[in-house]
C-alpha cells in the first residue's frame, strides 16, 4: 500500500506580513505554499493548517488580534484540519500526531513561518517521531534575528543556516517546483 502524505502549513498568519517583523528572506513563501496547497487539494491528500495563538493581549498572535488570522492565500476550507498551538512545535499539546496516525499518514510535506522557530522545531520533531519529512525551502521564510551579543544577523543568513541544520538529518529539502514535479514520488 502506498504511504499517505499530508501537507503541513505552519503559521501562515497575517502578523508576519504586517511590517513589524522587518525584512523577510522570502516574500513569495505564501504564494509557493498556495501552489502546494492547490496540488494537495486537487489530489485529495490531507492538508493540516497550524496557527500560533496566544492569550496575551500584547502578543502578535493574540487570539482576538488581527495578526492571528490565516494569510488570505492560505485559508482553510471545510474538511481541512486546523490546529492551534501555543509553543513552537505543532506536536506539543495538539492533536497533530493523532490526526496523522488515525489517517495512516507516514509522510509530511512542510511549509511555513518562520524557518528557525516553529518550522524547524516541528520538522525536527516530525523526523524524530519517524515521519518521512520533506521541507519546502522556498515555501518558508525567516526574519533577521539578534544574537546574544546584540549582533543583528540578516534574514537571508538565518534562512540559509536554518535550512542547513535541517538538511538530510531531519528532512529532505525541496523547492516548490521540484515538489510539484515529483509529487507522486513523495512517499
């Protein structure tokens, strides 16, 4: 029997495009994720939308704030799973593993924001839990970060390093066009 796959869309929320995060390493991450979403929908494969939600009114992810909403290109439709999380990993205190296991899903294709945080943490856990994991590099993005010395590290450098730390050990790294071309071989 052919292994089932799921598209895991992590934190494609409006806050990331409100200007408060600064320069993004990839301004077309959402467009690429939407291409993947359309492919998964057309093939009847599982789609799981994950969003970060906070009870803190000062958070960019405040449950009642505008930033918590899904990006316009990546709105869930009826029948698709929507998971809310409050930590970096989509597996912690959610029913993600239950959805995957109950549906016989062995392969995850991951896209999302931001690469060094929730995408990386979820990707690492997926691999450690035994899922065949693919990360779609150009359907992710990073923002500049300050290190513990106060040095600002540019968004593109954060993205490159984050992808490098996941490559092969935790996920097979693909581009959107490549994933679309070999879609049936992703198992």
